[in-house]
C-alpha cells in the first residue's frame, strides 16, 4: 500500500511537471523551462519519473522480501505431514483454547511470557489471561467454562489464593483438561508446593 501510494505520488508529480513544462513552452516561447523546473526537455522529466518509480518499486520489493524472510524465520509449530501450522479448532460454546490460571503476585510475569510464546508458536490460538481478558472477577467460573484447556501456573502462594482455588474447583467440576506448570526458582516466585 505504501509503495502504491508513493508510485501514485510520483506519477502525479510527473504529470504536473509535464503540464507545467508544456504550459511554459506554449505561453512563453522565449522562456526556458529549465529556469523554472530544472528540466530543459520533456524527455528528461519523463525519464526522471520513470527512474524514480522503478527505484521506489525496487526499494519496496526488497523490503517485502526482507519482511517475508523475517516472518519465515519466526518459530512456529508446524505439522510434519503438511509443513503448515495446525488449524486450531475450538469446541462449540468455547471462547479460548487455553486459560492461564496463576496468582498475580508471583506468576503474572511468567504467564505473560507463556502467552506471548504460545501466540508466536501457534498463530490463531486464543488464550485467556486476566490482564488482557478479565472483565468481571465474579465470573471466573464462566471464563473457565468457556475455555478448552486450563493451565495452572503453580508459584508461591497459589494454593492460598481464593480466586485460584475457585479456578481449580471450576476446572475439576467441568472435567477440563489440565496442564500443570510449576515455577521452582525462588528468585522468580517459585518454591515448594507447600508454600
């Protein structure tokens, strides 16, 4: 779109300069158009515009190739059989593929990273994360119900959080598939599950 806009702008300028050039030649036979436009012949204007358009197209083509190569290098989960990312299906009545359950004080940063990595690896995946999707803390059970899989990020204080316990109960009551991830590093909010 940017390349098209630039090419159209260059063509517009070329047309205007051509019109001005021809007007100067027609009205003022003794005047030199080069004094006004910097071009003494009409061919010079046309050649300059063609050169600028070709340069702009080549520049943007190189940019498009570089961008495509960057996108191709982004790590993405791909199926062995088709070499394509999987088509992620989601059950009827569900909104999210994954719900990230965590305690805010010790797990917020880590689950934000988990979500970012999964979004990069699985284009199209829908992940519930409170800072992005939570509208009503009273509706935690509904959010769990509308999620396909629940990931419990176990960090210090997780089992003492009333909201985390609500999410566990709702997941078990709804027979949701569960993934457990434990942060073991004490410097990152981890530790033994008893904490």
